[in-house]
C-alpha cells in the first residue's frame, strides 16, 4: 500500500514537472513568435514609411517636370525669335543652354493622367536606362478608384523586383510594365527576362539577399494591398520570362 502511494506520488511529481516544462517551453515559443511578429511588423511599417517618403519626393519631381513642360513653349518662342532676327549663334547658344540645364535633367518615358504614376514609372525607367535594362510600358486604365499610395506601392515593389532580377543577368535584360482595366479590376503586370526558373528554385519568392530581415518585404506588401482590394496576385515563369501580376478591384 505504501509502495503504491509512493509510486502515485512520484507519478504526480513527474506529471507536474512535465506540465511545468511544457508550459515554460510553450511560453518561450509564444514569446519568440510575438517578438518575431513585432519585428516583422516594424520592418514592414518602416518599408511603407520609406516608400511614402519617396512618393513625396516624386511629387516634387513631377511638379518640376510640369514646370519644364509649361516653360517649354516660351523657350521655343524665344529661340525662334532669335533665329527670325538672324541671330543664329545666339539662338544656338540659347537652345544648347536650355537643353543642358533643363531638358537633360529629366527624361519622360510615360505620360498618363495620374501624376504619381508618371513620377514612379519615370523614376524606375530612368534607373533602367542607367543600368542598361530595356524598359517599355503599355498603360491604359479608366477612372482610378484605388488609393494613389497603394497603387504606387505596387508599382514600386514590382518594378524594384524586376530590376533586381534583370541585374543578375548577363544576357538581354528587359522589362515591361502593363496597366489596364479588365472588368471590375485594375491589372498591374510587370514582366522581365529571367535566367533559371525562379518558381522552381524559389516558389515562395523569398529574398536571396544576405540581409533577409530587411529585404523580401516587397512581395508581402503587394499581397497585402491585393488583399485589401479583394484581388489576386499571380506569378508565372515560362519562356525565359518572369511576370508578376496584381489584380485590384477598381469599382
């Protein structure tokens, strides 16, 4: 009887120890998950804040471009007046100075009804030009109901990822941006040349950069925005091309 009581006591103690151990391990795992979630959330917020700041900079840049366009006619009139008066040398100097000081500052690749879209795409295409990447765009969409900040965030991240992928290639490097309205959805598609099959080697599209904590947030941001607008996010890798496509409800 005493042995049975002792055995029960040992079993009870062991059970309590196991239960406490399980609780402690559970608390540790929970704490780590909460800490990681807070870290990821902080990094995501920092990335979004950074992009919002970039958008503010682009707004100012687009205002400068608008000013140049506004003044363009006056500069042409001035130069033509000099030519009309026979002052060919002065006209040549005037036009050369104007081109060097004003027009060479910016290159306009797209011109849509949305100034922010213009600013983002033109900035990214200028970067493509500097890196030797051929870039083209087909943009046609009707009235936009999507928030400008969200649309620009999608463009930022999809174009950044495409440019990064192109930089890794030794062969032809090109990307194409397509924006169009399909029924109730605004579709943003970015296609770029690729080497290996990205989806086979990296189906989750995780960042390949060493600093994984601060990179790889682009796809997540796009997916969050797509979810916000009841849309879908599609990727495809075939025929030497990789494409990412965001469908955003635009009604």
